[in-house]
C-alpha cells in the first residue's frame, strides 16, 4: 500500500467534483484506493463526479477495476459520472473488463458443510462402497490369477522379476535393520524381567517365538505396505491420470493382467522370503543382547532358539505372510485403479493404500490368531 | 504496440544436457509490448529456451537480462522477485487440481498483495471475466475442457497484472476454433493492457494472426535461423528451411546407406 495516494480532489463540495488521478494506478494501490471510495463520496457529496486520467502514466486491470467500482458507486448514489483524459490504451484496458462477470453467480456452488449425522451417514456409505469395491476387485484379481496359473506364458515374467527386486531385494536392508533393532529391544526389555528369576535363557525363546509367529510377518508386511503398496498405488494411479491405462485397454490388453498380476505374483513370492529374513535378523539382535548382556554363549542361545521354534510356528508365519502379501498388493493396485482426477487423487490413493493395507494386516492377523487357537 | 527498448535480452546463450548441446550461442531481444513468438520444429529447443528465460533452468553459457537485470547471476530469492513480475502459462495449464479455478487465480493475490478477501474476490471475478470464464470460480480444473483450462491458466498468469506473459504452446491439443479464440484473447490482452507476450508455438495460424516478431529455431543449427516479421519471412527468406516451414513443405532427405 502506498504512503501517498495518487489523487487530488478539485471542485466544490456538493457541486461538480473532479478526482484527478496521476502516476501508476495499479494493483499495488488497488486496496488503498478501493477503501477510499465511500469517503470520496461522503466527504465531497458531488453533484457530478469526473475522473481525470490525463496524468496517469500506467493503468493496469486492477486500476481499471477501481474505476468500474467508482462508477458503480456513483450510479448507486445517482451521481452523474464521467471519465476524462482517456487515451486509446486506457480505453483498451477498460474494455477488457466484463462488468457482468463481476456480479456473475458461480455456476457451481460450494458444498455446504455437513452435519455430524450426515457425515456419519456419508462415511458409512463410503465405507460400504469401499468394501464392495475391494471385494469386487479381489474377485476379479482371483479370476485373473487363476487364468495366469493356467496360462503361465502370458504372465509378464520380466515385470515379475523387476517387482521382485523392488519389493524384495531393495526392501531387505530396511526390513533387516528394523527387525534387528526390534529383536535387540525385545531381548533387552525381557531380560530385565527374566533376570530376576534367573531365566535369562528364555530371552532366546521369547524373541524367536514372538518374531517367527507374530512380529516377523506383521513387521515385514507393514514395511512392505509402506514401501511397495504405496508405490503400486502411485504407479497405477499416475498411469490412470495420464490415460495410460485407457491406452492399454484400447490396445487390447487387460490392465489387470498387464499391471496388477506381475505385482501380485512378485509380492507373493518375496514377502514370505523377507519374513524369514526378518525373523533371522531379529534373532541376531536378541543374540547380541544375550551374549553381551546375559553372559550366554552363541551356541546356547542358538540351541535355545531352535528348541523354542516348532515347524508349525514357521509354517503359520509363512502362510500369514503369504496372505499379507496378497492383501497389500491387491489393495495397492485397487487403490491405483480407483484414481480419478489429478495429482491430489494420486496422493489420496497412496495414503489410502497404506492405511487400508495396515488395517487389513491387523484384521487378518487377528483372524489367524483365532483360527490357530483352535487348530 | 509499444516500441520501447528491450525488456528481455538474451546474449550468447548455450544450453547443454550432458554432452548434448541443445542451443548454441543464441542471442535476441524482446521489446516491450510486443507479441514475440519462438517457433521451430519439434525438438529444436523452444521450450528449453523459454525455461532458460524465466530462470527455471540455468544456462551453460551466456547471459539473460529481464528488465535490465541479469537473471543468470541472481540467487533464488532475487529470482523469485523477478518471477512475481512475470506470468507463465504452461503447456498443460498446470492448474492445481486440488483447488477451484477461483482459488487458483486468487493464490498469488492472497500470497503477495495482502488485499482483503472481498477485493481479491472482485479481481478474481474480473480476471475470469476477461478470459470468458465468468461463473466458473467454484469449478475444479478436472471439470473444465482443455480450452477452458488454458484460459483459466492465462487468468492465473495474469493475476498480478504482470508486464510480461510467457505462453508455452498455448494452442497445443486444442481444436482450431478454440485455438483461434485463444489467439483473439492473447491479442486482446496485449492490446488492452500492453502486456509483452513471449509465445512458444509451431502453430502457423497463431504465428501469422497475432505475432509481431518471431525467431525460428532449428534443431541441427542449434540456434536461430530466422528473425523478424513472419509475414515477410514467409515470402522473402532465402533459407529453404524457413520457407519450407512457413509453407508446410516437406524437405526430402536422402536415405543414405539404403539400397532399393
């Protein structure tokens, strides 16, 4: 806002008044000028208002908007209004302003905020719709997986290998590190309690059973959901936005076969392997605590670990990780295919893929816990 | 058209991506108030040159002055001040999909002017009216056609009344009627407000209808092969590359090494 307003007012109060503008009448001073419109009329009560633009060096569209506002106010107050000192350029700028557009109502009204009850209803409908879509997609995916199993040559194995690297090999360092630290923490925390009963050796059993049966599959699945599930959703979502999925369809490809199946197969193959690595790294973390903090030998720790784990634990952990892999890859692809719109829709799909995957992982794990209890 | 001195001056500009030299020793000037077109075939470096001028990319060699300021020597903060004085329409319009058209246009006004909300709303309505999108302020970009998105992009680029407007392929992907309407709008804005327009295009209709001057780039020459009034160049140029382009002629090339 300028310190000095570039206008002077000439004429007598209640008579013919001339507003003499000079210098730059532009966006810089638009707010200042607009706020003075009422005071120009109130303090000088003109019978006729003339705006002299002869001294104006530069007029932009905001300056022209000020003149339009001034004229509108004059009309509202029934004050005759005219402009003087107009050049061809200034006329040109004024001619660009479509006065009707200034009061044009929006063709699309903003949605009114919903009440809590409406939000609850809309949320429920949306959740049910989402479940329907996931179930529908799962059916389609299952059909395509069966078809792929029957037509192995039609599977894009190069893509499968590429995704196995992205999900598995590239994910191994972070899965390994987090599992190692998890094993370390578990062993350390449990040792504080078990030491009191002279049951140091059971630290090895605790870490091994917890990781192989529960935490290994869950931690691996959560990391894969964050790394790869989100990447699947973003990749397919971006392809949807760029009409690449439509291009595949029109070229005669099945987007499901082309895009989803390689990701799902790769995930089914590598997530169980990652889970095995996760358990091994966690046991190594526990071993460090056992050897350095509990005076156990490496041999004793490993012997106790082997004794604690049963084949059933390993099998159930691997089956779980297989189901987790299915859920993560399916949700990632489903959220990607669901994208409509632009960049924000891709972002929403990515977030939704991770949140829904983690939720499903917990639900599936709970279901397994109940089933395994009765086996 | 205003015929003051140059508002943009490019001198000895060389652009390289690795070992690949895209533009080599390019020099030209853009005068205030003119519609200046950068034209040439696909891959000749038109959009690259535009990105260099507005400071999105840094040249390997050469200098670029905007309103007398050498932009190649500015840091990010100083360059931001230059950017506030220019408007840019991107090839894809680059409207923010999560915002309504009104919010897209009001964004720079709310960020840089400190105007009250009702003043911003008036200016947004005025800008949308100028590009014939009155009433579309609450629409999202995904609800608009390609031509409407381009016009909304121009409204956003014009939000702060910049003295210079850069347009990258404004007619790309538009039908001839919408493209012609856009040409009329660009000319109207140039004549009305006196905005200097720098347009990257290879649309001959646009070039002949609205441009005051052009430069023609060539991929093999890696620089300018013609400069001036396109209407004169079409008839007077001695360079077959220039006349072929203007007259939509296909230059036959020898298929070296092929036996038939």
